[in-house]
C-alpha cells in the first residue's frame, strides 16, 4: 500500500491489522509519503517524525507483519529506530529517504531478516550495520559526513554495494578496502554524479581480500575532464572481474549552480595511480562497455587500448553515446555514427584481434 502520512494513516493501519488477524494477509508492504515531499524544513521533518511514531504506536501488529517499508522526510528520536527494528521482525526491505535522528546522528542496524537496505540523503554521520546476517544488498546515496558513510559489522551474505554521491571539496576520498571491511562482494556500483571522484585508488594487496569475488563493476557519471587510467586499479584488485561498465558525462546545465556551491575545481585530485607491474594481465574480464561524450577522443582511445592489452580474454567492447538530460541536450553536439566508427577503428589499431567491437 502507498499512502500519505497523516491522521487517516491510523485508520489504514488498523484496517490492515484486522485483515492480518483474519489470516488473509501474509505480508505487508508500506510506502508512506509525506505531504511536503521536497525541501522540507526542520520543523516539517520533526512533525512528520511525530506523526509517524503516533501511527507506529497505534498499530504494532501491522508493523510486526511488514516485509517492506519505504519512509521519507522524517526526523525521529534516538530510541525510535531501535524500537522500529525490534517490532518489525519480518522486515526484509527498508528504504529511508531524508530520514535521520538529527544532524550528524548515528544509525545502528541490528535485524535478523533484513536483506536490502537503501539509505538516500538524510543527515546521518554514519550508518553502522552491526548485525544483519541476511543482508545481501546495500545502497547508499548522498552522504554529508566527512568520514566513511557506513561501517560494516556482521553482514556475511552481502553481495551488492551501491554508493552514489555528489562530492564537495571537503569530502574525503574513500578507501574501498577499509569501507567494505571483511566482506567479499560480487557487484559494485559507484556513481560520481559528474563531480569529484571520491574513491582512492589502492594496490592489489589491499583490495584482494574484499574484491576476490567481485564479478561486475559499474562506474557511473565520471566527469569528462578525468582521465580513466585510474580505474585500472579495480582490475588489479579484482582478478575474477567479468564485466566493467563505465559512463562518462558532464551536466553542462549545472555550470552556474556549481559556482554557488562548495564543489571541487579539480575533479580528479588524488587519483594518482601507478600499476603494480607494467606487464599486468587480467584473465577473466570478458566485457567492457563505455558510454561517453568526451572532451578529447584520445582519452577514450587510450583507455580502450589499455584494457584490450591487459585483458587477455576480453570478448567484447561496446562504445555508446552517453545519455544526456533534456536541459543539456541543446548544449552539445551529437556523437555521429561516423565519429563512433572512427573511434572504434583508432581503438583497435595495434591491438590483438580477439575481441568484438561495437559502437
């Protein structure tokens, strides 16, 4: 069910509770919306938080059967989330958008059934997943902390990690070996939103413990001014990587907005990286997809060649024109079919003839 938070929410919750009592409902999925959905003030967040807890306390049996819960725009007390987790024992999916317990608050998660957690915006200083034995998917979007946005405790089944952030000049560069701890994930999504790269290249020795099972990597919205050579550190740290997808694009429509914010003028600062060996070879990468609208074709050509030389069993390289938003559309020239073919030809020149090339 999807509904707005308010006085009528209690009636909805009690109606669902009555249905559960008759054993006609096996599980419950709630998406609870707020009447003001964007740019909420502090007072609105606090009011929404009080309304939600009043709703929660009025029908604990309903929340006890929740399998999926989506919340937005709530500021709750420090004891609220532990209480919610203790009552929502069947919860498998939790989506929190712009929810927190105050600026720079700490969220601790302990839950026996939770398999997917999505944190979007909010003012958490850190999310500590202390004990989530069934968690397989973690998605984290837009963090405002100067430190690591989350800390992983006991999450033995974690397979997919997705991190999205618009890095400002004061954001630290994250070391994935430290952030992911003792996990061994298989899918990694990193979205830089056309701003500063916030991942620190690391050596094979540091990354191998967390990347030895990694199969799929998506690097999305890398700024066009950045060289792509730094991404090779992922290949060196992930020997079983099968698919690599890279999207390179800028938002020209946000140029004026950038001037008003604390954005970094050097989007590739701190990306210095040297390969551990000049003759490095990767034996499992099968597919490379690049979506781009590059300031310089040479960046694309040089990177494609580097991958083709290192990945000895590469089967397929695909070049695509990256998508653009409607506001950017009139600000840049189209990537013509002729240009795509020219890039493909330049990239293949001097490289082994063992992989398919699509543009």
